[in-house]
């Protein structure tokens, strides 16, 4: 699966047992949100993903519910001012 969107940080899944504060997630162009996780990466803290906050990306991987497990990610533009 391929998704395109902007990397954001915030509270995710408010009120559920999966609620995460400060989660890094991808908001797709159709407003769907996925918590990002790199294949083989730490599911709770990944500095490489966190460094992409504010950038528009294209990612290839697999969606598992609200998590997107990606194999490849490409930055499409610079961070927003």
C-alpha cells in the first residue's frame, strides 16, 4: 500500500486503550491518520520518524488498523515554516 501525507505529532486514539500522547502519525491527503512505525523500528520512540515532523512524505508499507508499518519513506517537500 502507498500513502501520501504530512507527518504530525499529537494525541492519538483519545479515550481508547490505545491512546497515545505525543504520537507521531501520518495524516493522509484524505484525512486518515496512521501511527507510523518503521519495519524493525521501536514502536514507541523512533528518532528518525520524529525528525520528519511537519514534512510531506510518501510511504510504502502495510496498514494494520491505525498503524502504518512502512518499508520505505520518501520526503516530498521541506518542513512547514
